């Protein structure tokens, strides 16, 4: 019997700060514990665990070549660098060779000493698994729960491999906050230790997409229309009345000019407060719009300099979007990479698919035509004709997934491709300036990308029509996205060397198979394995997992009155400190309205301000509540009593009419697999795990996770979802939960 099963329900808050040693197997059993409304005691669940094809990676030993070999091999783009100094062995004895695992242990020990940290078994286990993957040139999926310290868990073996193995490592993250943590905190600490051990500090560089950097040439007026701030920079539906020499947009650009004089990076994310999208478009260019080495301000180019630094770096930090461009595009953005690490890997496939998607709308066609005519100085009569024709065709198309491609649309896109080719020829023969020609070609590239996507086999593409909300007037747009991104990820993004994919939520119902399929591990010859290193938290003693079994099951009509009443009761019992995660905007509105009318504490709602601002206010006001939709299910890190109650209104299954979900489900059905079990359920389980993970952020946290969806315990698929979530102490007793929340509320000072 595990600890969760033998414990009585936690009397929150608890003064017991002692954490048990990590026991992954026991955590798994705890997740399988059935939830019974008639008793708070835990009982063993039916054994519903699925046996995964992946196996836990043991922390084996990884042999390295000797330091002399390391030194002799380091005659590459980075030049010769110091290696590991070995003590001379006595006569007749072979010299000992430093082992990757041993080196990682040494580095971790010194890092923890420098930061006054403590040993975390899961972090060590993760580090050893990665060292084994490096030795075997394999791929490893690592689920590392909150508190594991996973960034150091993968950064240490990555840096050691870079220094001792003459390797270049690419680290891709999903969030800006994680990039900053690596660059400003974790990497400098590890580098300092390595400098002392081996006499070499790995070079670390950040690389983002081209348009993330301010363009000095454009800022200096080197691009057409820069001085007017009008014409092609306007979005459809925008008026020139909103812009001018005294307008807010002009004031922002003046501020950007001042900032550009002092910034060392030119990175948009480094400007505080950040600029608006409209202002940034006036001072940045896309990769297609850049005139490259012919630019007179090449030496001052932030984007170019960032790429130069990345080309000579040992560790390159980037984001999933840029990795997606590398995986699905024609350009090799990350050449000569020996190892890849993907943090927040559960988001990778969707980010790659989104990055590869292209769209076509009437307003976009009009803008491209105007740009080609104005900048390229060409005759756009052919383009204008086809624009009018396509505009009407798009208006007549039904919204949603296109199961069959209309012949009239196919013929129109073929003529559009011909018109673009003609326009390219005219631009090449034009007497326009080089920068103007570049802008004209960049605009035409948008359209030819759509035509290229359309020309691919229909069965390999998800094609749908939706309303675009970029302008003030919604209009239909055609969207095309790759159906399968697994092959691009598995064969291109991850390369052929060792790779690490990690997140707090990778294991779906005790199996790594769903995420392995999404990330292309099954289409590559590189061997892979998966391991759950657990969490250092004593989840069953720190938190309660409450399922409101007495509520009616949710339906498509919206959140029920009973569920709203339950939310009010729970928030009142906790005295605030509640993060309410809703599955729809309509539910956010209903919950916000009822809470603001029934509770006395502050209630923030998504949409009132930026997400970062709302989270900061929620963190600062310990008795406030924050209500939001999917944007708050991930990435919200609010430790302590400010987030002592997390409420989930219902299981967040994907919308049944989502085109990508429909298409993937159809493929599953054709392969005689359930679209629900293989597509919708894994996505819902991962999101439930992410939402539940907002509750416990440190070993000192105590709180309640409340799920207002009885299907979690009454449907067969509920067990799979529960096994994917933190192993909190489960109950369906409203009285127990309210009493625990009242105790938490009384502890707030």
C-alpha cells in the first residue's frame, strides 16, 4: 500500500514539511486510486494501466573518449579549446577516463553548492537518463513534475556534452520566461562550474525569428513608405486618420528610435513596456523582406548579429515556432547541430503545425496586389482580376473543414499562381530600387506559399474556411495546414543525434505513446525510451483532489446553474485565492459575473488586461480570484496561498468542429482506431494535467483542486485522465473540501 492509500485526508494547512523520497511507482499507483463520494478514504483502483512500448531509462554509465581525443577533435568552427585535465596514472596502469554521468554528478553537486540548493532524486535521475541517451545516440522522453528542476536537469548534461564532446546543442522552449531563465540564471551558473572544472565556458546564444528584431535600415528610412507611416503598412479596415506625425503610433515609433540607440540586442521582448504590434510592423521586417548582405547597415543588424553569435555558439536557445520553420520549411536554420533538447515538448507538434499553416483572404490579396504595384512598379491587372474572382469564391464557401476541394477554387488558385509568376517576372525587369523589389517579392511570396500548399496532396493537408478577425470587419479566409507533422519533427527537427523531449506532462494514462507519435519518434530509426522521474512534492499530503460528483454532467448549453453555485461556495469557503479555469469564453463571462455579485473579494477576469498583468495582480492579492480560459491552463506560476484553490469547470475536450481534430480523427477512423481515444482524449488529459499543475508550485504549498465534471469518475476514460494528473488525495465529499478550504482561509495573514 502506498503512502496516499494509507494516509487519512490531509488537514490543510499542514505543518509537516518533510518530503518523502521519490518513488515513481508509488506515484503511479496513487494516480490510479478510485474516487468514491461515500468515503474520503482511498481504495485501490481497478488495474487499468496500459503497458507502454517505452521503457524507463536506467541511469547507466556513459563512456567518454579521453581528454587527449577531446582536445584533438576540437579543431573546428569554434577553434581549439581546453579539455579535461587528467591526473597521470601510475606506471603500468591505464589512465582513467572521465565518465559523462560522473561529470554531470560533479557539476550538479557544485551547482547546488553555489546556489545553496538541495539534491532532488528526480533531477539526478533525469540527468542520468539524458547522459545515457547521449552515450547511445538515442532519444528520451522525460516527464519531470513541478519542482524537479528540469531545466538544470537537461542543461548540465547538454553543457557537459558540448564541452567534452565538441558538440553543438539546440534547446527549444515554448515560453519567453523559460528562455530568460536559461540565459540569465541557469546557463551562467553551469558555465561558471564548468570553467572551474575543465577550463572552458560553453558559449550560449539566443536565436529568434527575423521579425523579433528591430531593423535599423527600416528605422533609418531605408524602406519605402517609412517616412509616411501609411500605405501598405495599414491593415485592412484601418484608417489613416489613426496615424500621422502626432498620432499615438508616431509617438511609439519615436520611442522605438530612442530604444534602438541603447539596446544591445534589438529584441522586441527586451523593451519594457513592449511596443504594440502596429508600431513594431513599422520598424521590423520579415526574413523575406530583408535585403540581406546588400544592406548598408549590415554591421548594425541585430538579426544578422544574433545569427552570427548562434552560428558560433555551443548552446543555442530558440523557440518552438522557429524550430517549426526549420522542420517544415526549405531553409536549414540550425545546421551542424549534434543534439536537440525540447522543453515543454507537449506543445511542440501543435506549434509546428501552426507555424506551417498558411492562409488566403480577400483583404490579403488586395494588400499583396497593392504592394506589388507600389513597390515593384508593375502592372497588376491580372492579379486584380483573380483577386475579385477569389473574393467571391471565398464568400460562397461553407465554414469549417473542406472534405472535398471545389473545382472552381482549384482553377482559381491555379490562375492565381500564374498571375504571381507573371508578377515576379515583371518585378525582376522593373527599374524599382532594390529594397522596393524585395518588399514586392516578399508580398508575392505570401501568395505563392498558399499555392504551394494547395498543390500538395489533399490527403496530406487539412483545409478549412474560417472567419479572420485581424481587421475590424471579419471576412472568410482559406487555411491550409499539414495534417502530419510527426515526420518533419522526427526526421528534421530532432536530427539524427541524441534528443531530449521533456515536460511536466508527457505521460498520458501511463503511456508515452501518444506524445511519441505526435513528435515523430515512431517514424525515425533512432531508438527512444520514456521515463517519469516524478516530483519531489508529497502530492497526497499537500493537496486534495475533489470531484463534484453530485453535479449534473456538463453539456453544450454552457455551464450549469448548479456548477456556478458550487464555484461560489468553494470560493467563499477559501476566502478567495482561487484560479478558475474554464473551457470556454462564455463560461468565463458567466463565472465572473456570478462571483463579482456574490463574493466580497477581488475578482479578475481574462480580457480585463494582459495575461501577465492579471497573473501579477492575482499573485499580489492573496485573497483575489482569477477567472480565465485556455490561456491560463498553462504557464501560470503562482506559489503560496495566493493560489490555494484551482477549479476546473469541465474536461477540456477539443471542440468537435475543430478542423484539425476532425481531420486527425478521420485518419484514425480509417486506420480502424478510435478518433476519440487517440486524438481528443490524449489532448484533454494533457491539458487537465497542465491545469491541475497550477496548484502546487513549491513543497510548502497546500491547496484544493476541484473538478466540476463527474465524468472524471463515472466514465471509463476518466481513469486515463486521472492517471495523467498529480496524485493528490482524492475525495468527492463536499463537506471535507469546504472544511479544508476554511482552514486554509484562516491561515491567511
